[in-house]
């Protein structure tokens, strides 16, 4: 419980000391997951993202993951996004993602690296300066620590966003997400997580940051 309280206090501290160009959001996720066969699993979830003007993004997502090796799991996800555009209207778009997740354990540490390629269909013209690219690559290293005798697991991650330019030209990573939080596993079926997330663009640091409090619940069949 202390870990969750610490994450909440970090978010409150950042909220009270934010710059004029910063904004804040609450992200929620409710999901369910299960297995089709021994190494093939499925997942489904509902995500909502709230800003200063209420809900800004809503999307259901479904995916399949295959345990190819003990340390490598490829997966595919489909997301139907209902997002607010720059005129304040809600428009729909679709996105498909191809992922490769690498995991290993070192003592009580669980180290992870997720590589993702995503492509969006009917991408809307959103007012969100932190919106995800129409197509691009994402790299997400992460670390978790297993506390002996505890159901809490602290976690830390960073995600880098990279978008190739048209014509084959390349560019540097353009955005980053840094996350600090904890998850709590009630039993084999129920778990919750809370984290503070900082979103930042690389192009112009004067544009400010986005501070996110993310809360999720997953039910495993």
C-alpha cells in the first residue's frame, strides 16, 4: 500500500509544481485475459483517457500473444480509437500493432524490452500534441522488482517513439514516456496497477510536459 501512496504523492507533487504549458490526464484501463492453448493467450481491454475537458480518448483493444521461447513472446493487437479532434468532435480510427517482448530474470529483478511497430488507418487530425504517430516504432525497456513475501511489485519503464520520414529518410526519437509505479496481485485472477507517467517531446522542451496518473485492473481467466 505504501508504494501506491508514494506514486500518488509523486503525481500530486508534480501537479502542484507544473509549468504553464504542462497538462494532466487520468488514464484508466479495465481488461480480461486468458489462454486459447498452452502457449497462445488472448486479451481484451477498455481504455479511457480524461483531460481537463473530460474524456478525450476512448478505445477498446484486443490482442493475441504467443510464447515462442521462455524469453521471447511475439504478439499482435488491434485498437479501435475514438479520439477528440482539434475541433472538439470525436472521430474514429483503427490501429494495428506488431510486438516483440523480451523478458529475463536476474535475482529478484525482472528485465523486459518491448519492440513495437504500429500502423494507423483513418488517422484523425487531433489537437493532441502528444498523439501517437500514424506509423512508427516504439522501444520500451522496463524493470520490476519482486519483494519477498509481498503482493506488491514496484516497476519502472521508459518508452521511446520513433517515426521514419517519408521517402526513406530517418529522424531521431521524437517522444519519450517515463513511468514509475506499482502493481498489486490479489490472487491468480485479479490484479491492479497504478503509475505516474511523464510524456515529453524531444523537439522543443519549452512546449511543456504531460503528467499522467494511470490506473488499471486486469482479470485473468
